[in-house]
C-alpha cells in the first residue's frame, strides 16, 4: 500500500478530516473568553486504562481536549465517558501540551459547555476510535464555542 493510498484511507475514515484541512483561524471566532486545544500523550494514557470552527486532525497518537474558562473538557476518558474539571486525567504523569494561541473565543458560559459534554454521547453516539474519538469531541465542542451565542438545544 503506498503512502498516497493510506492518506486517502485516512480522509475516508474521518469525517472531521475536512475540517482539519480547512482549519478556521481564531480570528473568525470573535469576542468572549478564549479557548484552547491541547493534547496528552496517548501511549502514556493507554498504559493507565483498560461556519467551520477551529478544529484539529482527528486521527493522531495523542488524546485531544479543550481548555475553556479554566476547565478541561475531554471525551473517551474511560471508554464512553466524558470528563470536565480543573485538571486533566493522567496529567500528573503524562506529557500534556496546550497550544500557545487561543483556538478561538466564545461568549458562552462554562455551564453550557458542561451540559454539552454531558449530552455528547446522546447526540453523537458511543465512543469509536476512528469516527467518534476525543479529537472529534474537541472539534465539535470548538464548533459550539465558536459558532453559538446561546447554548444549543441538544446541550441539556
């Protein structure tokens, strides 16, 4: 299998890939509080467990998350679960990197994004490594943060 074929397979497997290829800069999400994308070393984490918004590639050897208003939002922490709080899971022993520049800005409040995290599985289904992973979650939360001025109806 050639490298070009592998690239095509990745594009077909990930619905979020097109968003990554056409990334929206933070200058297109105006006003409000900044939010950031970040990653945690996936191999480390695995050892511990049994209008386009800004987005990141959804198939990578890292665990993706969003930092907004002092809280981290992650998906797939224990299989089908979400986590939000002032610390990341496994941050005490896994390399974690937050991007230095904000991905965008949002006028929403933290309570709305907490509701979206709780309602995520009901809206998008169970965790799946290729089609509904932590990076897909971060990209979808970014879409809410960037494109909504009121909390979406599915976030209850």
